[in-house]
C-alpha cells in the first residue's frame, strides 16, 4: 500500500531532523564530539549518547508507524536495543512518550540529568513533519499489510556521523567520507518470501547554506510489487526546523 510508503518517507524526514539537530544544537553536539582531552572524556557517556542518537531515530520510525498502522509494530525490526543503563545503574527502556514533557523526563534519565540536551532532543522528536511527492501521490497500490516486514538502519555510517566533516569535496560527484555519507535506511519486504517491496534512503546532510549553516537533505524511494515498479528521481528537502546556532 502506497500509504505505508508515504508514512515511511515522512518519518524518515523526522529521523533526518533528529540527526541534524544532534549535529547543530550545541547542547547535543557537545555530547557527540570525541576530541576531548584524556581525563575530561567520559567514555561510557560518549558511547551511550552515540547509541542514543541511533535508538531515538529507530524508535521514532517504529512508533510513528505503529500509531499509523496498528498491528504493524510486531514486524518492525532494527539494529539497536532500546534499553540503556545510566551512571546510577538504572535500566531504562527508551520509548516515545505521549507528551514532550514526558519525553524530556525519560531522556533526562538516560542522559544522567542533562536537562538542556534532553529538552533539545524532545523538541525535535515531537515536532511534526510534512512530506509530499507528486510521483507517489499519483499512484495507489494495495499490498496486504499482514505480509510486510520493515527493517530500519537508523543512522548508517555512524562513524562519519560522529567524526564526519562538513567541508569534504566530492570526487567525480561521490563523497568518499564526511557527513554527506550519512543516511537513514528503511527497507520493506515480504515476510513470506523475503523479496524487497519498498525502500527509503534519506540523506540528512547533502548541502549546507554557508550563511545560515542550515542543511538540505535528499530522499530517494522505490516500490516494486506485482508488476508495478516506480521510484523517485530525487526530492530535495529543506530542513524545516529552526535550530539555535
């Protein structure tokens, strides 16, 4: 069903917003960087936050799809566990809460009381995102929901996400490393046969406005089912959240 693909595109862009926010908001970026002097660096905390960025993207995709398509949740899978242990030894299961305030409270437990970072993350997690593509809007296709499985790779090229530079030059149109290599990947497949049916690749960091330092992203998608084969050319997306610099 093309409605599922439309929703996957929308939540992939919400995930991309989270990825961009973690790089652009100072309270979050300070948790990502590793270049601290030895002795200042809390290695466990740094690892936890990198994992948190992945898990948060994964849970946003999973829970938005659950809300839109009840029953689909048992067949959505990802690379990350959503369980954390903070510095107090508390085990915390990360799930999106119904309100921004509740999400702040939960994230504060994961981030050992860092309220500023928790508020910044919760804000972008709960912010609504719109996505339209005329090519997809022009088709209707009925795929039984009960055969679908979804696999999420929340932040592919995690190393480039953490360490990646924003000023890498392409080589014949291809970026060998840097933020431009980072993607949010979502695949949909037939659980009975394993055959892929739909896919979304969202690139959060494609080009940066040198005046505002805001990033533009790019999203590709494809669908193949029962003789219907259709895909995007590309859709250029302007970051639709305002981030303090």
